[in-house]
C-alpha cells in the first residue's frame, strides 16, 4: 500500500480528529466570548457604581450602592414576585427618607418578567391605615374581582385617572381633600398617574418607572415634600405611635 493511500478506518480517524479540532476551536471561541462579555459587564457595573457614588457626593447625598433585600415595611409592592432586590439607595444625612432602585421578577420560564422601578420611602407625621392610590393595573383589576371596592372622591377627573382603595374609607376621604386632589392632578412628574402611592403606618411609598441616577436626586426631594400636601389634621386624627419607628435602611 502506497503512502498516499488511506484505509477507510484511517479516513474515519482523520475526519474524527478534524471534527474534534473544529469543536475545540468553536468551544474555545465561545468560551472566550463569554469571558469577554462577563468582564465587560462587570467593568460597566463598576463604572456605573463609581458614577452613582460621585453623583451622590456632588448632590450632598449618602448612598449605599450594594444589592440588598427590600425594606421591612409591609407594602404590597414588596410582597409581589421573587428575586427582589434594592440597590443604589440614597438619602440625606440625618434623614429617614430615601430613594432606591427596586427590581423584582414575576412568573417563570417563557412567562418570566423582570420589573424595574424607582421608589421613594418617606416618613409621615400620621399613622395611615393601608391605602393605595394608583392607576388602573393588574392588581387593581384583580382586587376589584375579589370584591375590593374603589373609594370615590369628589373629583370626577381624579376618579377617572386613579383607583383608590384601603382599609379605612373615612381616612381615604379625609386624606384626599380638595387641595390634595388638585395637587395630585397637576404636580406629578410626567403627569397624573406616573407615580403611584401606598401609605401604611407612618410611611409613604412613591413608585415610578426606573429613573437614571441623576434624576433620582430630584425625585427624592419631590417625594419628601408629598406629605406636606396632605391635610395637617391627619396628625391629630391618626397620631403616630413613635414606639414603632423602624428605619427604612
């Protein structure tokens, strides 16, 4: 048999080695690409973290850029879904009010969906029964089907935009006087309904779509002034039990 001749078994071995070489090359390329993307994402996250810290310092805020669990307050927002994460929490020194990015996931498999919000947690001077002021959404629809009745106000336009429900209708009516209604209709960033509100105990949670870091500082200062638009009489009608003053951080 001449040197140029290759037996069938030899051909199979040659093709097998060639296939193995191609597979190793492809696998090596894919592995290198994965490593590159992971390193790139990590560096981008580090740059974003450094930028957030620098911006917070520039605007006079403290910041915790680390991932952590939601605050302990009993808001419905924090009870929905899984993989819940708070990050980039900012606050002014000596104050309990804060703003943070909040991420959570609902569903699974092909139906899995990740939700990204920016939240402001603000202290109240009164002890609020659980009350939600939001636009029509999945949760308000389900609540209505379960018998949760909307609380109407004196404003037809307000009732068309917002859905109000809570544990104490008298409180909701007292909360939403003519001044508060007018303010909610004209003073919400990006228009009425762009921010939802949930009150429970001595805390107010304001929730909006995810904001960039620069916009969060303005949202913080806007949100901390929201309680001043509610009736001052609520402080005497629903006094806060200061023994229950758990901090949001």
